[in-house]
């Protein structure tokens, strides 16, 4: 697979604060990659540099081997982005919101109607096309924002915490939409999240970011395998002790010899994060 975007030594400081501390990675065409990290890890700052909203303090970004900042106008056409706080015009209808995006992106007038109708269909919002967005649920708004980002047919879609604040059932329906975009439209996706389950379920490759640095980069399976497949949780008065095992048999053996209350569960990316940083991702 061809490399779509490659960054080297990417750094962004705000005064004395280093938000992104020299990161390197490349994304291949069609890949679905997660950038997983806690609040303040540098996820949004990374996305903002990759989409041209922030200038890096240092480092390079190349799309198809060409420098982003030297060819920004053209490369921006490659990029679809759903920002963490992306919004729609509440007083406009779904159709009008999509139409506005087409105008802003210079999509020729005779192509707009077809593209908008396809987008509404893809998002499952066809019957709501003429309703004002202010009548939409949180999940419907998110679906509309996501398909809006695809109207100009980008090569890569950046999704910054696309399901934050949504309840679990709605989150799942958004996952289906996002997977469909990757699979059916063969779209390269970089998704940021601090939800462990989201990264595990959706992404074929996960980069873990902490304090502006990428501290792990592999498939969820590979990240977990390095640690051990099973966790034995031992409930002590002073807290839970977690022991890691490669096989279920080993964990069961240890469980048998356990005098305290014990429980076996499978390793998650939360354990990987804890092992790498000494803390949990969501606190
Ligand atoms: N415009 C800014 N001015 C000053 N500091 C900033 C600015 N933007 C981000 N930061 C700081 O840089 C660090 C990284 O922020 P960033 O928003 O990239 O993190 P994040 O991983 O997206 O977090 P969250 O999960 O909360 O969205 C944080 O400590 C943040 O306070
Ligand atoms: Mg953020």
C-alpha cells in the first residue's frame, strides 16, 4: 500500500507548553488508524497540524511525498475533517448544511445535488433532508457532520473524538457508519479517541499518545499480546492487584491458589496504557 501521509519530528509548543513533542508516523492508503490518548495528550493539536489549522513549531508533513505547507492549497482537497467541536448551522436543514459545504469547497453546481443525496442516503438521513438541524438528535447531527466531511471526496478522513458525549447505543451506530466509510469508500481514516473500546473495536492499528509523544504503535492484538492475554484481578483490602498471564490455563492455575476474591478477564488496551504510563487513560 502506498503512503498517503508521512510526518517527521512534528512538534507544537504553546509558549512553554509542549503539546506535541516530536512525533513520527506514516499512514498508508486505506488504513484505519486510531490515535488513543487521555485528555491533553496532544491528539487535537496533531489533527490540527495535519489539516493545516496549526503551523508546527518544528517537523515536516508530507502528503504523497509532497510538503504540505508548500502545496497546501492543492493538498487541502485531499483532506476531510470532523473537528472535536465541529458544528452545523442549526437553523438550516440537513440538505442546506451539505449544500453550504459544497459551495465552500468549490464543488461544481451540477454535481452538488447528486453528491448531497448520496451523502444523506449513506448517513441514513434521507427522510430528514428538509428538517432543520436543531430538531436532530446528537447522533443524527454527528452522522451529518461526518458525511459532510466526505462531500468533496477527500483521500483521508480525520475524526477527532467523533463519539464523545454520545450514549453507548448511538456510539455503536456511529461506529457502523465509520467502518462503512473505511470499507466501502476505501477511505483512509485517522480517528482520535480516549475510549479504549472504540480504538479496540474499530482500528486495525492503534498509536498510543501520552504527553505529546507516541509511546506505542501496533495492532490492538499485537499491543495486547506483548503484555499477556489474561489478567487475574486479586481483590485486596488496599486495592486490586492485577497479575498478567499468557494463557488461560496459567491464569486458572493461579486462581485456584488464590486465597482472596479473584477474577479472570482478558487483557485490554487499558492494561497496555497502564503498563506503559503507570496510570489509567480515563482519569
Ligand atoms: N491553543 C492552545 N494554547 C495553549 N495550550 C494549548 C492550546 N491547545 C492545546 N494546548 C495544550 O496542549 C496540550 C494538548 O492539547 P490537545 O487539545 O491537543 O489534547 P487532546 O489530546 O486533544 O485532549 P482532549 O482529549 O482533552 O481533547 C494540553 O495540555 C492543552 O492544554
Ligand atoms: Mg482533543
